[in-house]
């Protein structure tokens, strides 16, 4: 794949892209492409064969994509906000708190921020 892989045909399977490739794509994507990229990153976060920290990085990327969708949501902001909430709760439930962000005795809500 070339360094401009994120500009290849839209039918490309984003689930095969690396974290860096998908991150670049998410920064440039709009509309449905952004939604597709968010779902691909979320799928990688749900992949239990990956190490916990890798899954956390994929979840953060999915949240980034979702945040960009929320910034550009036209009448769909409630749905996008719900997706954001659900993924954040999944991260806390399945991957646990990010101890770098939430020291012992700290606020659990800090773990849900990307």
C-alpha cells in the first residue's frame, strides 16, 4: 500500500488498515466515510485477540472518528452522542480504567475521555 493509501477507492476494506493509516483517513474523511472508519476502528477495539493497550488505542481512534461525526452532525447529534457514550462505557467495562488518566481514588469519568 502506498503512503497515500487512505485516498484509494472508497470500497477498500478499512478493517485491514493499520492504526496509523486509519487515523490519517479519519482526519480527512467526511460523511459516510467517517462513519465507516469509526466502525472499523471500533471493530479492532472489540478484537479480544489484541493486547489490552492496543484495543484501547483503537477505541480512542473510534472515539476520535465519532467526535468528528458529532462536530459535523446535521440532525443526527443524539445518535452520535449515544454511540460515543456506549463505546466509552464499553471501554471502562471491558478494558478497565486507564490508570495513567485515573489515579487511585480519582474520578472514573476521566477514564472515559479519549
